[in-house]
């Protein structure tokens, strides 16, 4: 069996969040499990309106270029069963509450994420 992917985000970069979703969707398409932990202001990527992220490229621009938009990728990652966690401290940092997050996103601390990851490698974007 393939090793699961444990991916963590730490800032409010749209490009990093988009690429994290690309990596997660690709990994899920190979039948591997994925867990994403959004820390710091990266929790903004897990809200219905991700406009708080920095340097956003509109989904319409990406789609016109034949690239999956952020919304499409994020929906696929959630639909394909990734475990997605938002950091408790990150929510406070971003001025959010759990109800501001997408359905299915769990609010956890970094210790919960690290405990789940165990000895598996972490990919930080």
C-alpha cells in the first residue's frame, strides 16, 4: 500500500494554496490518502470566499488557459475524501471562527496533525 501524503500550508499565498490542491488532487487520483493541515493565515484557503489570500489569479483566467481553478481543485480534494484540517490558532490569527470554514473542514491543533502523520514525511508548501 502506498504511503499517505501529509501536506501543510503556513501562509496566505494563493499560489501555494493552489499548488497544494494540485498535489493533493493528483495524489488522491492515484488512490493515496491525503491529509492537509492549514496553519496561520492559510486557513483563508478553506473558506467559501478565498479572496483574503494574496496574489490571486481568478479561476476564469486559469480556466481560459486550460488550468483547473482553485475552486474546482479544492472541491475535488474534498469530494475525493481528503482529510482537511484548519489550525485553531490560525483561525484566531485570521479573525475567523469554525463556522466560516467549508463543510467538512475540521478544526484541530498542530499536535493532532503531527500525531496523525506519525513517522510519515511532511510536505510543507
